[in-house]
C-alpha cells in the first residue's frame, strides 16, 4: 500500500464518517507511520492503528475494503497490545470528520523495538528512527524504551535486536 493509497483510503473513510455525522480519530503506528509521518519508506502492507469510535470506524473500514478491493484488515488495531499511555501525539492531518495522528518518534522507536520481528521491515524502521533521533548507543535506545515500558516487559529479543544493530553499525 503506497503512501498515496493510504491517504486515499483515509479520505474515503472520512467520507463514510461524514455521511453518518460521526467524528473519528485514528492514531497511525507501524509501517504506515513510517510512510506518512517520516517518509522513511514508500509502502506498507496495511495500516496499524488505534481508532475511535471503534465500531463505527471498523464498519466504515469494511466498506472501504469492499469499495477498493482491499483486504478486510487493511486498517487494523492489533497493535493496541503494544501501546502504553503517556506518549505525545503529532497530528498528521485533519479532515472534516477524521483526525489522523501518530506518536512522536521516540515512542515509535520504543514500540517498534518491543514488537520487532526479524521477518519484516522493523529493522530498517528502527535504524531510521535511531538516526532520526541521533542516538549513538544501545544504552540511549534502552533509556527511551524504558521511558514507556517497564524493564521487566522488555523481551530478551529486543535486547538482542538493539545490541545487534549497534554491533553492525
């Protein structure tokens, strides 16, 4: 899904909400945030997000999926398992009935590091965010992660992942 496509689908989602006189909010994370907020890459496979009102946006997203022949989970909230309170939001754009935001770069780094998968774009995304934030060591990365996630919740795989990134730099 290209950046232009994501924007087109979000505008269509706004249209659906407008027709129902519903005001919605979507917090974009993951690959879609890397595409829209940071222009770090051109595409992502889906839009990981949290959104409210949940049922209404989920229903509207199903209509958009049918209209554009998308996968039914093109907009999904599976990422909510990784979200913790206390992060700052950056508004990406405001439409008539839909506000779209993303967490600031430090929180995205923490979340992507915690949820990193070896078989995905996570490595490149984490490296991009490390450079964007001008971090020089794994210790600096872990200080940011621990701002949002208690040490006991940081999986061993995250330690190995971050340490390996700095070993190879």
